[in-house]
C-alpha cells in the first residue's frame, strides 16, 4: 500500500474544508490500521473503481459531525444529526472524493467514485475489516476527521 494513494484525498479534504468552514486543518500521523466502525461515529463510505479499486472512508465522532455541519451551515447549531445534517456530511465526503479523483486523473490515474454511503453504526456497515492507510485531519475548535483509504 503506497502513501501516495492517500495524498490526493488529504489535499482535497484540506481545500474543501477550508472553503466550506474557513478552518485550515492540520494533519496527524499517517499510519496503517484495521478499519473498524466504532459506535458513536458517523462514517461516509465512498467506493473507488477504475485503476484504483477499494474504498475511501471518512470517520468522525458524532459530536465532531454536529460541529462540522453547524459550521457548514453558517453557525446554525444542530443538536442532533437530522436528515439535513446527514445530507451535508455526505456531500462533504462526495466533494472531497470528487476533487481527489480529479487530482488522480491529472496524475494519469483513472478512478471513478460511487455515491456516498452514510453509515451510523458498526453493525450496519456490512464492511469486512481490512487494512487501510489512515490519517486524521485536525480541525481547530471542531475535532478530527479520520481519512482511511482501502485499496484492494
């Protein structure tokens, strides 16, 4: 598994988050770990097809998701993740992945993405544990967004 697989997603996430909420995220430590869907987390799973096959999975704690969506909605405070919040967080994953697929295309790698799948519980994931390249993005005042790339 090569670290350059995650770089377009990382760079895209930085750009999209900064545009959406005016916070420039910093990066945590790159690592390899088993993808595990923890409870009290929201997961956005997007499939990759073409020259790269696998999944990109964005994970964030429910409290972080609420803060992030609130910031995306101009400060409107959400107390629970409603349909509008779920739609917003899914679209964030879609925008990040779409921009990353364009970056990959510009590097000569053809990849398509599937629509985002929002997963709210580990049991609903239907995802078998796999090794992933992972890196957290730290958003000051909001929390962490964990980016996990699983290439099969």
